């Protein structure tokens, strides 16, 4: 009898979820392209909407109706794009209970929605469309250099099993991220599916690594436990890394080329990344000058020694660092097919990227440059991946 009651109680709890869905529609994309957000909070004193589609300071007051539903409609239509938002209720941040779609960026969750738009628009590229789909796999591999069994995310294009050998793009995340970042926040698989289906990008394998050499996988997904992710470890004493990301990177390349149908050689390898991952791409490409023909630096964190301190201008450190100059001369002497730098006009790393461009100009090293509006944000990095993927392996 007791077991039967427990079972019935469990069924009741499961069934209850069917009848506790949010009573309002939010967000609602209106016929004129505006978007309406709603929250049922009859006891709230103030409710504000925070979103990356709003002008500074990035949040606005919502209005309450007679039954306690707060709402806000954007004054103008939103362009095709992926957007994020949350509510601020009585000064506390809350997710939208009416919207099950959300992303984690480091330790912050936000709701998301997409304005699809016409074919080829940003919103269309980031959407799941009726095209052949590639597969995403969470892959564990041995890293002898780091003395760890680690995890990465690997995208294989539609038709991979029937195809021959594919070029490989190594796609690196930023500080606070992990091997899930590009597939979740960056919409990498949707972007590649849509570009490949329309012939704008060649079918390729995309390898999304974990760029934290002192960890094995994303927080809570390896044996260190369910620690709080943060830019600096969240107060948790993580293990000491056995080596740097660039020193260990060939462990990744070697595993991929032994276990996947890969077209080998420099012409079939590309590397790119955002922020910290852009810095890793910068370091890895010059450390292994015979490995990558395509290099993409997205809002890259550029680091150079040179014997100076932090007060020494970066361009000066570049020019005075003998090892750096030798590495760059060797790499560009190998004539990479594309060295691509992209950054937003208001990115806090703009000046360091400008210094890198000044250095390259002074040496006569060829590169392509892409500048966009905005700062150090995923909205820019999705654009950069969409454009870089169309330039490689041609």
C-alpha cells in the first residue's frame, strides 16, 4: 500500500507539471516586428526588463495591468538576430518563466529568443532550419601534455559518414567559457549547418576545445564536482595546470587526426577564437607555423613579453621581443592563406588589437581586418564565425 501511494504521489507530481505552465505569452513577436514581454507578478512593486536590444542603461520599466501582469513592447521592430534578456523584480534578477529557452554565460543565465528574418540574415543563420544537420558530440580524449583525460565538443557535417576526408576548424572560447560555449552561446552548429547547406561554406569538422588547461571539462561535468563557474574560479582552488593551452594543443590535433576522417596538412586546418581563445589562437598559430593556413582572431586578448612591464606600450613590447619577432617572421614566411582580425569599435581590447595591426603593417605582413559596432559581446562573435567560416578552405 505504501509503495502504491508513493508511486501515485510521484505520478501526481509529474502530472502537476503539465498544469503549472506560465499563464502569459512571453516573448511574443508581433506582426510589425516589435516584441512584447510579459510577467505575471501581482505582488511585485517594480518590474523592469533588461535586454541586449535596449539602449543604455539596458533596462526599462514595465507596466502593470489590473490583474498583475507586467508588460513591455519594444518601440521599434527588432532586426533579425539572437537576443537575450531577463526581468528585474523588486531589484532582483529573474528569468522569464514563460520562456524555456536560455543560455549560460560563465555563471549567468539569460533567456533568449531569435528574430528569424530572411534567408541568409543573422537570425536565419542562427536558427534551426529545414536543412541537413551535422552532429555534435562530447568527446573525451587523453592529453599527455596536461596529464588529463579531457573533453571537447566536435561538430561533424551532414553526410560525414559517407564523405571522404574533411578540413578541420579549431574553434576556441573566451575566459570563463568551456567546451560548451560555442555550441550553445555561439550557435556554431546552426551556423555551419546553414552555411554548408547553401554552399557558402565547405563541409568541415569543427572542434570546440576546453581552453582551461587546469580543468577536464565544463563545471560540474568532470570529477572535480559541482563548483561555481566564474572568470577566476569562483573561490574554488582548481588544480594547477601541467602546461599552457598552446603547449598542449597538438594533443587535440593528434587525437582528431587519428580518430576522424580528416584531410591532413596545413591547407586543411584553421584555428580561431574569441577573447582568451583569440589569444590562444594567436599564440598557437605562431608556435606551430606549419600547422594552420587560416587564423582568426576575434576580439583577441593579445599577450607579448619583451622584458617590459604592463606600462610598456604593447607595440613597443612587440618590436622589442626577439622571440616574438622570430616566431612571427617564421609564421608569415610560411605564407598563411588568411590571417583575419575582427573586433568591435567599443571593445575594451580594441587598442591592443590596433597595436597588433600596427605591428603587422610595419613588417608588411598581410592580414584582413573586420570592424563592427559594439563591444566584447557574443553578438559580434557569432558574426565573426559566420564570416570566417565562409573564407576558409576555399
